[in-house]
């Protein structure tokens, strides 16, 4: 299990390739959620057709793209600070193209071109196919490019992403885009548009391609995977017998997972993110049925108070959420459950805060992502509600939530002591090169001794002998 994180900002730089004179060098950095990292792989696929190759060194780049996050103010400031690092490089190489992609591009659009003078391109999440045209026009005319049009049908479904993480162990597969849940604190519906699902057969083909390339784990991605729905139509080939033809029928998330689990039983399947009002029992039964579907659910709740949930326009109550937790525990025993929690939302009282802490005690989450509320322009909360909880109170409540999570995480970790778990080796431990680090089916990080010829990508049995609040410690069997 990962340590508790206080910010969603992640930064990733990708590996270098060998270049020739005909290629141009592309440097991409991704910030924020897993969807942005997946989108960067789509962008790399689109630009590969225009002879762009990935470089890890920004000073060698002809094109620099930052795939951005707008979920918090700090996320946007991180990107602005990063842009400042490229000022000198732009002065030395005026032909260098710098672009902003993703949610920040969608949210503040042309403003970026004015305020961040070194930026040449601003492209939203549904407009990545237009990047080659915008780049060509910029090179020919010097005109800066903006395309932030949202789409009701773009899924990039037929593209095979260029995998920017070269460990060939775990890969993202996007199954839905956008979000129809209008939570009052969230910018995602405005930056990523309406919800839409991808053809299940294109998803299955991408998973099969990953299997052929040696990957051991896929992570099905969407703002809300449980609302996945594909109505099909026409004749489709059966996913088990290529010679059989069947009438396409409605495919929901449970059936999609079953299709993948049956077809590639040697690959682990994870998914993120679930919304409490949308996850159905058939998903839980599918998880329980197939051993290659991991027993872990990221289930954001945001608050344990019904009155706060109502102000947030969360489409579930505290009682409904607790009932769902009970069903998960019954249908998928030992399932790992993680959370998102916001401290100090508009009008939050001390009593409402205490309700959040009591909910955390009820669930005893394995881990969580916790934040103090910050206003996001364009959201209903920003327009209609007063951000009236003092910063000092937000910080104190956030710390109490973190402390509660640490307490409950240790409780969950101790449940593994003395037990055997299966671990997918991902890498060497950062603290000790004589140890491996990987994850078990509950998405908990396990560190254990190297033994024999085991290597990253192998599944191994490990006996757990100790733990911290964030890591299981074990010995290989």
C-alpha cells in the first residue's frame, strides 16, 4: 500500500529513444491523475505518425508538451512553475514549440497564451488528433494554436497508445472519457466533457496487444468506470470463438471485465475510479469470480456527512455508502478499499467533520487521498457557495483525517501478518537493492528479499512478517 498522499500531483518523464535526422524530438511531462498519463500515450501515438520520437531530455526537444491537471489550485501552479524552467531554453531556441494539454488547457484556454508567453499551443483532452495540424500551421505561419473543443463521441478507441512506461509490467487502458456527475466542487465535467464509453472490442484488442508485448497487469481507466455502457449493434465476433458470430448486445462494466478476464487469464486486471452510486453488485460478483481481477476498489466518498454530501451534490448518502461497503465485504472478502476525502468543504461544521471521522472508523480504509478544500473557478460551489471554513481549521481537520487514516491503515496492514500473498514484482526497493517491491491483489505495496532468478514482471508468493502503515514486509517462499 502506498503512503498517504496529500496532493494528486505526480510528475513523470519518459525514456529516451535513438533518433535519426528525419525525426523530431518530443518531450512530455504528465501531471495529475492516471487519465492524464494514459492520454499522454495517446498523444505520443498520434505524433509518432508525424515522425516524433520521445526524449527524456527537454533540452534536446523540438516539441515540449505538458499534460496538465486542474483539480486543485496547487496543481495549476506546479505547471506554471515548470513552464518557468523552460524560459531560458526558449530564448536559446526560438523554434522550440511548447504546448499545454489536458484539463488546465481546457479550463483557462487562451489565457495561457497571454500569461505564459512561451506557450505556443493549448489543446484540450478531446482535441489531440488536431495536434499535427496545429503544429504544422505554427511552423508555416507562426500562428499560435488553440483547440479546446469538447466532444460527445471522441474515445481515441482505435488508436494503440505508445507505451511511455517501458517496464512492460503495468499499462493503462482507457474505457470511458468524461463525467456526467456534477459534483459541486469538481471541474472534471467542464474540462473533460460528457461521459462516453469505448467499443468493448477495441478495449479487448488493446488488452490482447499488451499481452502479446509481455505486460502482466492492465488498469482499466475512467472518471467513472462503473457507468461504462456500450449498446453495440450489428453483428460481432464472439470473444471466445473467432469463428462464431453473435448479435451484439449491451455491455456493462461487469460484462466488459468478464470478457477481458476470460480472454487473458494470465494478466491482472485493476480498475479506477468507481463512484458509489454507480457500482453494481454484478461488478462485485465478477470480481469475486475471476482470480485475475484484483480485489481492490478505489471508492471516493469525500465526506461522511449527509448534509455535506448534499451540498457537494454527491448522489449517495452516508447510509447508502455504508451499505455498499457491507456488500463489498460480503461478496469480495478481504477486498482493499481506498478513499478520497475533502476537509473543510463550504459550510462544514465540526459535527459534520466528526461524521467523516466516524465513517472512516466504520470502513477502515486501506489507504486514501486527502485534501483541504480549495475553490475551483467554474464549479457550482465557486459560483453559489461561500468558502467559509478558515484555513487553519481546514488544516487541523485535514490532519485529523490523515491521522485517522494512518491508524486505520495500520489496522488493515496487520491483518496480513503471518499470511501468504501473491505479489507482482515491479522494481527494486528504493531503500534496499537486495529487496524487491511489488503489489498484491489488494493494491498494497509489498517489500521482500530477492530469491533465486525472480525478476520484475514475475508473480511470486511472499509470507508477510511485518508491516508499516504503508508497506507490507515479507520473505519470498
